[in-house]
C-alpha cells in the first residue's frame, strides 16, 4: 500500500486537487480510514456501482506484484482509463 500512497503524493504534487479513491474491502480498510482520512474508501462495489467508479476515474493504478491475473485491469482498460501496472505477470502483458 505504501507504493500507492507514494505514487499518489507524486500525482498530488502535480495536480493538487487529485483524489485517491480505493474501491474494495479487506482487513486494512479501518486502519486506512484512520491513517489516511484524505482517501475515499468506498468499500466493495459490484455491477453498476462498480462500473460507475470506473467511468468516473481518470487513472487506474494496479500496484500488485503478487496478483497473477487481475480482471480489474482489462475492465479498467475497457472503461477507457489510463492503466498503470508493473510490467509483471498478466497485467504487464495487457499493457505492452
């Protein structure tokens, strides 16, 4: 997660009104809510709500080095988002 925040800080240095929105759920949500009140944590979304989050974004960051195939990457690409991933595994193959 530290890499996400590092990347976001770089974005904010260039685009001060940028917002970081994390869609999903997991054990880190509550600690993040307290540590990073500047981040919008939406919880899990499915269907139309999930698609609306893609449609309202400008950039999709997928910082995983362990996910071998993330459906979210082609979904984000299909939604017209700029996608930033490591050049590793399936995600890197989609981008190149």
